[in-house]
């Protein structure tokens, strides 16, 4: 069965337009409750925790999903704005059957999304999501609860406090960040209160930006995908390090003392080497995606650490980590998973661990967190209108397959090519990297030209 609504990170779209409408949110809640009930062999499901970021549309979707779960007999716990990893943690801590995060992560405020977590705090697997999609197409009214069995909704006021205590486990008791001057950019998102608070509690000197959400400014010129203001603030305040989170705080990008951006590959390299030196890195291996730079792979190999690649999406990184017992993984884009601490990527927790590694090194961030020279890498997006393809998948077109095969052969052992459809947008992502910059540019340009002709 093919996916219609779920992408690589839940359901996502423009707010108040299909599929991200109040009606759809209501139905997703009802369908999810129905699937959970079926999987529990008819016994009634109990509790679901619902978190959200700071988007204006979260109010609408939160109320719609609440109504859907209540109508099916589930009790709902509402947290208010809280980071995505906080929802994963609270799902386990409050012993809920399900966790829901309403967020479109790094997207602008006009977009929103729904992420679902199982009772174990892990994102629901593909099989369950497909069952939910199937249930969405059936008659959900058949499973409505009787009047006496309707659920109740409760506001949980200590969600941020509970999450703050959890996230501080990234540092052992007795360790602090004293002596570090930190600028944190919360993207006017879900971590706007908790990130500055936690860093202050850990004794860092904290300067905060992106902490005045108004419902419409999330990720707007701030956060992990727009680091210009953070880079300026780090230099202007002579800070040691800058921390950029995205709208739901599951993604991390950092900035060194010179204002230079440090991507997820460099951060994962620093964590992997530090954990390996302390004999804390299981494997020893780092699990990452096909997008991570070859320079990272070569560095780790030289240190005796394996690099294991997965499909794009932190859920697939987590699946590989769970399958083989690895405890460090992530994505170049900044999702970093410390599975000894949480069941999903946590930008704040990873930032605390990186800051600790920086402090232990005794070096400046520009030295301690730049551990390899990335190979030239180019990523371009080709936008298309799905309607023009009339149901055909872009990657099924023979001319695109032939172009990818030719590009791969042209690189031989000097680089690699990756062409994939986005899981959340109508885009074909074209990436190539190699030792020769001009060759990379030529190959990406040729691939994009073929794809544009085939899908546009």
C-alpha cells in the first residue's frame, strides 16, 4: 500500500488546506485511536499526550485532535508548547498509549504537521502509519464511544519542568557549563522558554534570541535554518559558542566563536570521537544518512569507527540504531540522537553534550568542532507539480534512471550521487559530492537539467 498522507516525518502541509485541516486532524485522531484499539485486541485505549509548537494554527489542530481522541474514548493530556523530544519523553513518563506533536519543524508558520509516537516514545513505524491511512478511508463513526465512555481532556502544567529535568541528564551530576558564554537562538519556537532556562541552570552565561513567539514568526529569520542573526550575536557578544534550534527543537546547528556555522556532520564527528575516547560509543559506530559528507566517513574510518548510512529521516536512523544497539546517530541537517538519553533527536540535549565536549577540550570551538575538511558537496532541488505526472512517480521515469546511472559511473571512486524525492514537499533533491568541485557542479547541473525536462 502506498502512502498518501504520511511522509518521512509524519503528516505535513499548509495550515487550513488539505491535508492539514481541522477536519483531517479530527479524522487522524479517530483513525489512530481505532488502530491502537485493534492492535490491543479490542481493549480500550487510555491516554494520549498532545504537544505543540508556537504556530498560530496549532490551536486549531490541537482542539480538533483532542475532539477526535475524546470521541473515541481516549483521555487527552495537553502540554502546551513543548519541544518534540519532550513529547517523546512525556509519552513514556506519563505512561501514555500515544504521543502527538503538532509542528512543522523548521518550516514557516503557514505550514503545520502531525508527528505520532508510540507508548515506548519512538516514532510510529511505517506499518502502523499505513494502517492509520487505511482507517482514514473507512467509516470512523462505527467506532465512536458511547456517551458514558467519552474521554476527558486535562492540562498538564509541569510539561516544561519535567522536560527540563530530563534534558539535563546530558551532563553527569557535578558537571556544569560554567565558564562558557553561549548564545541560544530558539527560532521563536517550542523551546523559547526551556532552552535558555536549562542552559542557565547548568551555569552557562546565556544570551537568548528568537524567544518572542507571536504565532507567525516561528523560524522567520531565526533558528537552525536561518543562522545569520545568531552568527552576528556570537561575534558581537564575544561568545564561545552559538546554539540554533528549529521550531520544535529536535534539530541543532551551532556557530563557533568566529561566527562560522558548524553543521551536523561536524557535531556528530565531535561527539563520536569524544564518546569513543571514553569507551562510550557502541559499535564503535555512528549511524547517519546517505546525505552525510564523505569527509566524515573518511575521518571516522581513520579512527576505527564505522559509519552506517540509512535513508533520509531521523526515524530511519533510529530504527538502525535500535536494530543493532548503537547509541549515537543523526543527520547532517542537525538531528542528533543520543539513544542512551532519549528515543528521538533532541537539539537541546545534543547542544549540552557538545558544549561539555568543547569545555573538556580546552580549545576554541573553531578548533574543537572542525574535525575534517568536507568534500565539495552540492544539493539542488527540482520542484514539480504532482498533477502533471498523472500518478507516475518521478523516480520511475527511465530518463532519470539513466542519468543517475551515468553520473554514478562518471564519478567512479572519486565521489557519489544521490537523487531522491522529498518526503514532505513536491521536490526532487539532487546531491553530489566528490574531490573535484568543478566535476561535482557539472554532474549536478546535468542531472537537474534531465530531471526538469522529465517532470516539468
